[in-house]
């Protein structure tokens, strides 16, 4: 095939670069690091870079063995290239997401020509992919490497070309370096179930290719051996506490009902949720009708769709059984869901006669328009929600008008033009929603949810690295301050009151109350950060 040099491919690539550049990279530093994980992971990478240590992750000088090393390595390279900033801390996930989209495009161009642009853009525009591509966390590195590994395996399964099987093992090893044994475990279950349904047990034996296993071990094993050698407690902390115990027990207070991931996954697939549901229903109907036929799943198209369904469902079911549930855990299922949607749309286009345009029913067009309108409404109202924890009336009206307008336009165009405009209209809604969040909500999110404004206020009073103490400050603010100020904060509650003069970050207590905590020492009020209900004090010797 010579598609790599034709004008359409160049146009596709330029389109993907533009969309991925905006959805994944634009405004990465619009707001500071959020939650406890982002600043914590970023600080671990910074400390490893400062020590030139590529083996042992540390936090405030102590081994931090909860996660493997792939994200930290990527962040170290990003920090070295762009400097230590929150934006640079998020570059690895954005880069991994872009690599995932490129892999999907070229896989589909080779094995499902005609669906490559749909598959790539639909995956890139899923809410979970956009969100986690902008997070300094380990979720996207795992999801990207895992998805590329499975694409490699299926490419080998269909073509029997060993280079694809080697790709499977290399990226499965990177997935193991991203988040541990969950990558090979999920891959093994998916491949086993696929082979079982197909009654193709030889595929499992052929997958156990000795050179591929050697490749996997050569990529994955050196770091695990090195970190265990330097930190004898690694196996116990990482495997037993943060994998087995986290799965079987609610150690970190992340308990959710068994059905938790069903609504989470449907939200993760926005705005393609409705199309995904239609695709699953259609595929289930065909499977049921063909279940008694000996030739069921015999065609490449049927096998591919079966593989995608198993890939999509296994992470959801696996993590639904876990006692500890977080939304990011099922991110590896999202690319499969997006590819199910792309395959469904491709099949519908193929059913149309030459010159005929496949149209949608008015109810579907209206329902999909509602999802696109909700994206725009959410983007426009996010700032109001971040400040007031609800949508103010004026914002509500403006956002609702924009959403209704988007719903009407989408419904009319889809019912008249059909499949031809589905992807462009949906992508416009995604871009408008993301742009609204970056333009309007990002400053509010930064002011209310990130420790960056607190750190900037401290640095405004002293450019010197003065000690920092905390009083009744949550761990999100604590980890954020430690990253932005690059030094440990000492909580008063634990008795760690610095003997030297220091800045105290306190949760809105009076100056007299602070003086009672440090009797005999001079206390001066510096400033307040009302958006986070925090006051700053200078505590003398």
C-alpha cells in the first residue's frame, strides 16, 4: 500500500496534529497541579532528577515505592528539556496520548483502511482521554502502552508478522513499568477470552513466543531488579500493599459500589456514549443471531469487533471486583470503546449504496445533540461551579442558551446530512468545551484547587527558601506546596514546629490563636488566600 505518501494521508496527519496539539498540549499550565497525586508524582521525578538517580523514586528524600518508574523517567526528561514546571510535569501524559492516537491511526490504516481517521479522532476526543492526557499521573502512560500492546498483538494475530508480536511484548513491558503487573494480567485475560470464544487455543501457544518473552524481560526486569536490590522493602510495599492489598481491601478509603464503573465509563466515553451504546447493541444482536452458526466470528471484521468488546469489558469487570476504585483505573478500556464506535460508523457507511448518504433518525440526532450541548454547557459553567459549587443563575442562562443552540444545530445537521457530519460536529463541540474550560474555568480552578497561588504568595514575601509549616492544611495543599516550593512542609499537628523563623500556612485561624501555638515567639500576619480559606503568618524565632 502506498497510502503513506498520498495527499489524503498528509491531510489526515495534519488534522490529527492540530487536534491532538490543542486537546492534549494547549494550556497544560493554565492551572496548577491538582489533587494529591499530581504534585506528589512531579516532586518524586524532580528529586530523582536532582540526584541523577534513575532507580529509586523518593519523596522528601525517602523511598516512595507505590508506583513503578515509567512516568518518573518521562517527567525527568521533560524537566530536563523544559525546566521544572507544572506544565512540564504534564507533558509525559500528553505525549503518551499523542503516541496512542498515532498508533491507532496507523494500525487502522493498515488493517481497517477507511476507518483510520475516525478511530484516531474519536479516541482523541473521548472525555477521559482528554482529561488524563492533561494529568501528571500514571494512568495515561499505562493506558497508552497497554493499548499499543494489544493493537500489536491483534496485528500479529491477523497477519502472523512477528514484528507486531515483538511490539506487543515491548509495550507490555512498558505498561508493567508504568503501573505494574496489572498490564500483563489484563492482557492475558483478554487474549485468553478471545481465544476461548474463537476456539483458537493455538493462538495462546503461539503468543508465548520465546524471543518476545525475552524482549519483555529485557525491557521490564532491569529496573525491578535494581530497585529491589537498593530497597529490600520494595516487593512488600509495591506488590503486597499497593497491588494485592489495594485490590482486595479498602486500604485507602476508595470504596465504591460494584456498579461504579458503569456510569464512570459512560461519562469517560462522552460525547460518543450514545453511539457506543448503539454499537454494542448492534454487535450483541449480531452475535446472538450468529451464535449457532459454525462460521461465527470467522471473518476478520467479526474477529476484530469481538476482540474490541472483550478488551473493553475486561478492565471494567476486573476493577469492578476491586475493593478500591478510582475513575482512572478503567482508562485502558476507553480506546477499545472508541474503536468500537469507529468500527460501527465504518460499517454503517459501508452499508450505504454509492452516492447514498446514511442518515440518522431524528431521535438519535437529537440525543447526540444533547450530549454535544452538555459538553458546551459543562465547559461554560465549570468556572461558576468551581467557585460556588453550583451554577449561578446568570451563568446558567448563558450556558443553557449556548447548549440549546448547539443541540438544535447538531440535531438538524445530523438528521439531514447523517454520517458525513457526525465527526466534524462532535469534534467542534469537544473543542469548544475544552476551550471554554481553559479560557474561563482554568483561572478559577487554579485559585481554588491548586496550591500554586499559595506558593506564589509565599515567594512574594521571601525569595529565600525559608522553612514552611502547616496548621490544619489538607494533604492536597501540603503536597502542592512541597512541589512548588521544593522543600518539605512541617505540620504543627505532628509537633514539627521549626525552631527557625518560618512561614506558617494556616486554615483561617486568628493571629492570637497562632500565638498560642508558639508561645514566646513573634507572630506577624502576612496575607490571606480567601479562595482556599488559608492565611499566611510569619513566625519569628
